[in-house]
């Protein structure tokens, strides 16, 4: 946790070694986005209604598929993409084996061993993890490739061929995904505005607007009542309560950065394409794939103390893209 804070991330801990007040305080900070990383034991997250968790990392082997499924299920509840990463070694298995051997009840010991064996099968799986999980819970899933888990992505020969020649993936060069091509600078400004309102009203930020709503605002630039009502999760109540404030921020952003508007573009994906073109006026390398040389240069300059703004100028990318890349490199 100390290293995360050292590298500029806002992290806190949650475990039995902390007193109840400290745990409660850290939990509230996480819910309100005052910190964005929680280093915790598996008890954390039980009953917490936070829909915008983007990444869950298991640092060691879970003792059952049921536990793993519940814990990973805390990510991406807002419908936006999220990642779940499992690290394990056989040292983790030996620890679980020790506790299982010392169980007094033979039936419970056998059940626990079977559950642990299934987790090991999952961890060593070469095929589709989604298929494995759904079949484990007796749910039907007839696809051989979900296109999301590491097992399925590794089976894509074309992407593997491109990667061997360091060719950027299509989605990195010119993304049309509903979750990628948005103005990350505007998104960050709207996110800060959301935080201010959340603190004023003493509520978690997602109660103002979810990340999906902010993504759409940073894509479509709604400036009228009708346009704002088209945003995901916006109804009449939120329009009346927050519409004027957020539309004013969007208009101010458009004027400040001289964003070109094209009111004749109706298609959501076409607006996204048009948005990418706008962003590249300010940031020529926006949405282009990162090369290994750029990654190494980014890490070197950050270690030398360069700010996010300085790095964005150097690489001709948005500040949000720099922050996201640094997080990814740190996680690898």
C-alpha cells in the first residue's frame, strides 16, 4: 500500500489489524471516491453498494470457486468493462491444504478439498474461463470463445500475429467501443464536479451520476434538456437537480477548447468517430497504440518526476490516457 501511495495513487487498507473506526473511515473514503484503491482482506466489500469498481485483484488463491465468483462480482456492476486478475502459486495451495488436513469433520474436509481442486483447475485452465464458471454453477453457455477472458483472447491467432510484429490492435488505433472513445479531459472535469456535488450533498459520487453517464456526456456533449435526457441514467429528477450545472460545465469546456460541433451527426458511433477527430486536433497521438519504446520512455520520465501534464504534452496524448497507461504499467 505504501508503494501505491508513493507512486501517486490514493490507497488505503482494510483488515482485522485496524480498529473498527479506522476500517469504517477507510471504507467510507473508498465509497466516496476519496481513495480509489483498497488493499484488503476478502471480508472487504461484503454488502458495499459501489457499482463502479473497475479492477479486482486476488493476490492469492481463493479456497473455493464460490468465494472467487462472489469477490470478482464486486467489479463492473455499473455495466462498464472491468477486469479481474488472479495471482497464485502452489505455496497458496499448501497453506489451504494445511487447514483442510486439520478439519475434524471428514465430510467437511472432503468437500473443502474438492472445492480447492476446482479452484486449481480454474487457475490452470487453458480454455474459456467464463464457460468454466457458468458450467460450474450449472448454467448453460454453449460458446467456445467469450472474447473476454485471457484464455479466449490468447486463442485469437490474428491478434497474436499482430502482437508479434508490434502492430497496434484496431480498437487502440480507432476505437468505436461505447466505452473507449470519449474526451477523457472533459470526463475528468465532470468527475471532479460530481465529487464536489457528492461532498456538498454528503452522498457517494455514483448517486449523482454513474461513470457510464459521464462517459456519454464526454462523448455527446449534451447542451440542451432533450440531449441531456438521452444520457444513460438521467431522468427528470436528475435533470432538474444537476442538469444546469453539468451542461454549463460542458459548454464552458467546448468554449475553452474550441471543440467543433456537428449537430447533424445523429449516430452514436458516428459522434464517437467525430469526437476522435476533434481530440486529435489537440492531441495528435490520441487513441493510438503504445509502443514498447514509448512505455519505457513514459516510465523513465515519470520516475524522473515529470508531471502528468508534462507527460501529456511530451507524448501528444490526453492526460487521462497518460494516467491510464501508468496504472496499466504499474499493474504488469
